[in-house]
C-alpha cells in the first residue's frame, strides 16, 4: 500500500515543484497540500496520514509549533535551509530533514528508510492485532478487537462499547482509532468510531448498530460506503 502524505508549505511554487518530484515515487500518495499549519492541524484532527512533508517556516505558527501540537506520532520530513533547524529535527527524532534544492534521489532515500521503519512497526502490531490493551479503573485489560461495537467521545475520554462491557479510557478519538485496524473501524462522525463488521443497516444520514442509530457525517459518506461494502 502507498504511504499517504500531506505537504505543508506556504510557497505555492515550491509546493508544486515538490509534488512533481514526489509523483515520481510510486510508493507515495498525496492526500492534500496546505499553505499553513492551522489548516493542516484541522485536517489531522479527523484524518490520519503516514507521512508529512513540513516546512520549518510557516505563517501563524512554525513547523516546530505544529509538531508540538500533533496529538499522534507521524513520520515527518522537515524542509529547511537552516542548520539549527536540522539539529532540532535530529533532537526531535524526526524521520528526516531535507534542504533545497530538492532532488528525487535524496527524497527517495528518505522515503525508503521511512517505509522500512513502518514495515517493522506493522510487523510488531500484527502480532497483537486480535486484542488491544486499555487502561480502565486503574487496571490494564485486554479487549478483543472484534468484540468492540463502537467508540464514542466523552470529553477527554473515549467510551468503548463491547458486546458485554463498557470501558472509559483517557484518550483522543484519533489516537484510539490509530490503534485499531483501519480497514475495520471508521470514524463516521466527530463523536463516533464504529466497527464496520457490526453495521446492521444504514441510510444517507445514519448508521445502525445494535438498534442504535449513529449520525453519519457528510464528509464521511463516500468513505463509509466504500468501507462498509467490504463487510456486507
């Protein structure tokens, strides 16, 4: 599967030039480009990507401020021509730091290294995919992933609904979604993540699981129809 990435840089010409280079790397797939960190952050509150090409210098707040605000770990390639930025990127353990002029060979090396890291992480994750560990009532419990019916946002917590039990876990929705199989679970609304295997029926505006209707966000309708068809 290709690595989904976003590009964050204030210069449209620079973005265009970089995208043309990145198109030549078949293992990459552009999701969206942004001119500032605010729009990119809003996007990442609902979507996950594998990789971010990020300019150190951005309007409103800098690339490093953007990194500080990220709630979930993501591979980041920092773009800068400042030596101190490169040192800071190293301290933050970013995937890479590149400086202009950008070359296909240099970026391809970086992407290849990132792919290898992701494969190693996935290999480890697949060994424990059937269960997820959660902290609930000061205990760590193993929950069978297929038993999860849905997850809902409750302030700074998420409520996990299984066939027999409910759990309250301190987590963001996005962070918890990243721990689940992406092909089986989908965030259909800002407040709900559902197990697609549990869907009984659905309409243009709602999804039914266990005789409970969940709102279907307008922006997620297309993705929901594509994803749920695999389990029908």
